[in-house]
C-alpha cells in the first residue's frame, strides 16, 4: 500500500494574515509531500511488512516495524501523521469555528489549567522552549486527563512512552514549531508565530478530538 498526501481542507491563503499563503504552499506541497514520499520509499524496502492503512496506527506501533526501516518510518510516518492532523486543527481566518473551547474540553481545560489562559501559558512555553525542531501538544492521556508536552523532530504522543515520548495519548492540539512552519513570515520570532496560532485554531475539531479520546477512556465525554 502507499500513503498519499491529503488535500488541504482550505486554500493556501485562507489563514492569512496569521500564517501566510507561501508558507502554507511550501509546507504542504513540499515538506508534507516529502514525508509521504520518503515514508513510501522506506516501506518499499520491506515489502513483507504489511503497514496498516492508517498512518496513526503505523506510528503507534513502531515496534512492529522492521528495524531496518524503523527510524525512517518514525521520522517520515511521524511527519505524515503530524501534518495531516495539523492542517485539520487550523481554521480559515476569520475563524469558521468556535473561538474558544466548549463542552467537555472546556471543562477539562478549566480542571487541569484553571482556564484557557492557563493552558495557553503552558502550551506557549512548551512551543517556545522546544530547542531546534519539533512540536507542542495538548494530549488527552489514557485516563482522560490533559497534559501539555513537546516532542523533538516528528515524534508524536501516539508513539507512546515505550518509544521515549514523554507522555503517551491522543493529540488534542498540535503546533509545528519547525522553522519551515514560520520562517518566511516570522523569521526568528517564533513567539509571534505561536501567538498567531491561537487565531487560526479550530476549536470545533479540538473539541471533537477530546470528546472521542475521553469516551475511549471511560471518562465523561460531556460537560456536566
Ligand atoms: Mn512542518
């Protein structure tokens, strides 16, 4: 089987002025496309390995991947999975989705961070503090609780603690802090890009992701 580059769910310029069209075009059509190409090339070297159809299932079980290609699958499968999620978590500006969390996600954010401001403070610090390339995440842990973490390279919370990821769980929010995600517009000013992210975050998608993760954990999926 071969993985394919998903279409962006909006135009390259749809996130302007927060994320510029040229950055989105290169990020999607070159960077994300290269992860897909390189993932397929790695898998082609081990034809006896039956990769799952879903890339999330692939990276969630790296131990099953032949050792000869495991590093390439981790990097490029992670890149494919992370970007596929990232595009869905962004919303055209002015936002077509809710501008703040609601429902069970809102309740959980209040419980774990004291509110949206507390979450943003932790998330921004994780995104700013990631040295070099990586991602910031809001993760729903298996018990339904929330945590903010960052990962290096293209590692994902889906890879799990067995793969050395700090906190395993389902990604609820994701922010790419590789320079390719912001350098054309923001150059060295990563903090400005992080601040701009909150203007184009799709809270509806984030809420659906949390509700699904919480339902799977047995934690209440609806706000009281
Ligand atoms: Mn990227």
